[in-house]
C-alpha cells in the first residue's frame, strides 16, 4: 500500500475498543477517506468479510492540506483499497461534498452500524456532518469523531471540538458518550 501520511495509526486502540462493543459489522460509513489508511484498517479488521462501507470524500483535501500534492489522491485511495479489500466486501465511494453525499444516503434510507467522521475540520461543517450522520446511524450504532482536539489553524471555527461538544449536548438524550480524548465516540440509543 502507498501512504504519504499517517494520521491514523495512533487511533487504532480506539478502533479496537469500538470493535469490541459494536453490535453489528455489516455496514459502515466513513466521512473523509484521504488515501484510505483508515479505510484499509477497517476493511481488514472491523468490517465483516461480506460487509459494505461507503466512503465520502472530494479527494481535494481541505485548508490544512494546502502544502500537500493531492493531484493523484483518488488514484492512491483506489489502489490502496484494491490491495486490502476482501473478495466479499463492497466499497462504495461518493466523490462529493459530505453534506451532498449524506443527504443522498438519507434519501436512500441507508442505516449504518458504525460511522467514522473525519472530514472537514471547520466547526460548522463538523456540526452538519454530525447531525446528518446521526440520521444514518442505526440504533445501537457507534459514531466516532476524529480530531476532537485539533486546532492547527487559528480561530475557534477551525476547531472540531466546538461542534462535537454542541452535538453531544444536543443529542444527550438520544445517545451515550462512550469515549472522549483525541477522538470522541457516541452510541445511539433512540432514533
């Protein structure tokens, strides 16, 4: 596999903890896939051998990627996925902005066992992703937010924590907070 960045490996213990309590492993959603490092780990270690994952990414990067060459990002993602995907697994890639892709999945009445939110880091975008993803999360399903404490760019609006804190508060009667640190996870209690 060909990866130029590793923003994922330090998160593996969190994924292992979630895997242990996940009630289903047939349908996953990933918002923000980049080169596919997390996607590959999920395919190899979490998703069932006949499961499906939907990956949402524009493959153009965000402000924080301005110093990286992303010309072949989608090709790199495809090559990495092809190398680790098991024969019975299905990978659907939606190459759109997250709100467009998530709205499509809601219209399709999709439901997911696990959702990994690691897309845009602007607080307003994180909030939109969180609310739309919650609609897509099965009862008992787990949603994991990456980069909760990220603040590499100046200004409050560049901090996912602001949105995640508000989301957790707003949805506190419909979910349980099950993990908090560099990543935050909630488990959905009611629709």
